[in-house]
C-alpha cells in the first residue's frame, strides 16, 4: 500500500473557501387541511402509503397505529397522510354521524402519551364524495422514527406494520440528514494523533482551497481543518477526518475496507485466482483496488474498420465510477461489512453496504437526476481530490462507457441493506 504522500491525487481546484458548502433545504411546513378536491382524489385512489380507511372510530389502537405510520412517512412522499374515518374498506360510505365528541376523541389520539414524539395532526368533519366523515390529516414528522406504545409503525403501499430494523434505520438517517450528516459527527475517542496531518496540509488543503486564499491564510492548521470539517470546532476529528486522513480508520470503523476476490468460474468457488484486502483511508482503498482491477483486466485486439484498437473486457472508467460510488456512498454506521468486489468469469459485482438513502428508494434508484447524499461532506471531499463526478451524473457516464466498449447495461440490485451493481463482460 502506498503512503499518503505517494498518492497521486488529481486536485479539482476552485470549489470555494473553507467552510463553504451547498445549502440544504429544510423541511417545509404543511397546509392545515387538504382541499375537497384533493381529499376526493385520494379517497378514490384507495388505500396507499398516504391513505387509510376506517369504518368507525371505535378501535383507537388501530387509529394510533395509522397516525404513527403516516407520521413516519417511510415512502418519503413528503406529503401528509389521511385517515378517513367513516369510510368502508371498499370506499363506500359507512353512514357515520360525526359528532363533536368523535372529533375530540380523534384529536386526543396524538396527545394521550401513546405516540412519541407527538405528531402533528388536524381533525375535521368533512364531506368527501358526498359522504360525511371525520378526516385525520397527519403531517410527516421532521424527527422520525415516531413510535406508538414503543413500536415504530410504517406503511408501505396499503400494508401497515411494525418497521424492520433496516426500515427504522432509514428513518433515523432521514432525521439526521435534516440536522447533521453522520460524516460530520465527532469521532469519540479520536485525537489529532489519529490523523495524517501532513497529508491534510500538503495534499488536501491545496486541493480544497484556492492557492490565493491559502497564501493569504495565516490561521493555524487546526482552525483551517475545522473550516474544512475535518475537525469539529472544538478540535476533535470528525468521521470525515478519520475516513479521509485517519492513520488507522478500521480502529474506529472495522468495516471500512474493500475486499477483492477473483474466481475463474461464474460462481463462488473454493479456487481463488486473486484476492486482496485494501485498508487505510478511502483514497488509499480506492487506489489499491483500482490498481488490482487494471492488473486483472485483459484486452482483445480489434482490427475491424481498418484501424487497430484494443478493447478491454471491462472499461476501467466505468469500473472506477462504480467502485468510488460504493466507497463514498456506503453506510459507515451500524455495520462492519466491507465493500465487496467479486470478479467472476463472466461479470464483476460491486456491493456497497447500506441501502438507498433519503429520497432515493429501491423503486426509483437510478432515475435520472434523482440523488441524495448519505455522506455529503465525504462526497464533496472526494470531488476536491478529483475522485468523484458531479453529483447525479456518475452512473450515467459509467453506463455510456460500457455501451461504447460493447458491454451490456449495468444491473442494479437494491435492497434495504445494500446496493449491488453487476457489470457483464464484453462479448
């Protein structure tokens, strides 16, 4: 493995002064009540991750569960959920006579101590599709997970139930993203001695800050590093600092490494042709495995068209993009799993721990222009170092490299716990 000083890092200058970052949109306030047209459209559409029907207000526990699930907004709609009390499962009118007592009881459901933190709801007597009913509108919580009687309830489509560990982790990450991303958390127990200060001074600072500002900057190094979020304002290394310049990152994150293994068959085999475990900073890990990928890649000579070309089994620019994405956007929290790179006789698989994040879900993963950042400051640091594309375009650029080389389109397999990309060999 190379020392930090030996790493060839192609800086990207001109990204702004220390401490400067793109603004993050705060959660907006919601309307007090939906319009009659909106209520009618939702009611007709049937039960979903925004709609639940109840024939009567008798089962208070089920109503609390519904309110809790809508407050958690696992689907990430960012829109209020609605409980129609007085509507049968088939959408017909239940003939409920909505009294002030019913409205008061429904309103108390969010304040009786069973649902915490207390969700924001609005209860009104409304006429929907010609039917009198009580309508409970639940706003998405800005501090999920919300729990009812100690359980985190979520809704996926028409199904409501207790959240899995992975679903609850998504809610925790969503709440944290509105406050402070994990990569800026203080690294408890770490000190300046755990950082390669020479790498930060000689390599990262010149990449992240323009030469003019550096020349004029007379602040001490810890102050400069705090402005770059490698240190907290109190001088303690952040998660970003450990991942970017830690002398021994796996001491704090046991899974912060890349495991490479190559088989000569299309399946996992006991016979291993090549293997490597890349440890160190994220930059060192990426460089080590990229070198291994280059050594393992073979190329065929193409004489068609009257010119001589060498066509590799896999285009390295595409593999670099997928590998770097796996390292940058993986979860470093609550997992000891490494990034896995498995090379088979017919494909390469790159697995990144941690499922989709924020507004990116299993269903919309890979949609053009749809991005979210689990580790936004690590991603920005890697952009400074020239190891990441502009946000939102890397996957499409990699796909174009594959197509140009004659490889099939990549295959993405996304779960709540990981993202796997499969790159097929050029035929």
